[in-house]
């Protein structure tokens, strides 16, 4: 016996891939034998690529490399009082948000929706939207991107911050534009009228 440690764990931040095992005799089709099943991605609680954007921490669970780029998935943790991005529209992907814990304010055009755990907000292409954590508690969401186009946007923002550039609304919108996303300028925040004036 040896005292050398055994390291059978895969590298951190990489999803584990497992081959499906066939339990019966090989099957085929009328056109010939079936090819091997694709690898299955299993991402554990400590796995995934971590992206930190100010007070938001994302964990990329699926970057599209296992789904033929049809689907991307990320877990987002929003610290208390985290502002969201400027309101925007996606032209080439749908985005879904499932709130796991805490509360998140979604702004869709001129309407605010304060949603809590167990709520799904599905944003189709072309719909204006943004979100923020306006509470004193953290919020956790699972986000989907179909197709996976937007995952690289978060990587670009992290690289920009690492390079010393501040994440201003203008820079954020410029980065969004590389991923078929544009600002919903007609819903830009306007100064409120003084009390007594309508």
C-alpha cells in the first residue's frame, strides 16, 4: 500500500461527462447500427465556470457546448440592492429566469413585477426587460438562454472589468450590442416630476 493521494476528481470548473451505458443488446435502425450515445454533462454544486460582475456572481452550468449551442444555463446570485442592466431587448435568443430564493424585481416596459421563489419569468425575443434585487437579502435565479448566444456576453463583461474598465450602463449596452441585443430606449428612466406636478 502507498500513502500517495489518489486524485480521481475532474478539474474544477469543468462539467463532468458520463457516457450512457446500454443495458441491453445493441440496437440499430433500418439504416444500420446505432452510433454511440452522446456524453451526458453532470455539473455538481461546486462545478461550473464562475463569472463575477460587480455584486452579481454567475455560475455557468451549460455554456452550449453540450447542447449544440441550442441552450445555455447559468445560476445567478444577486447581492442585496443589486441594480440590473439597462432595460434591453434580445433579437436572437429567448431568456428565462426561475427564482430559486429571495425576491427579484423585473421591469417589463413600464411595469414592475416583484417575484419570489418558485416564479418563472420567460422573456421572448423582442420583449423589453431588466431586473434588480431591491431587497436587503440575496436572491438566486436560474437563467436559460435559447440559443446559448448570451453566455459569451457575461464573459466579455468580466474580461472588461478585469482589464480595469468600469461597468457603466453605456459600456454594458455596447457589449450587449455584440450579441444581437439593443437598449429599450423608450423605457429609459426619466426624472420624476416634483411633488404636486403631474
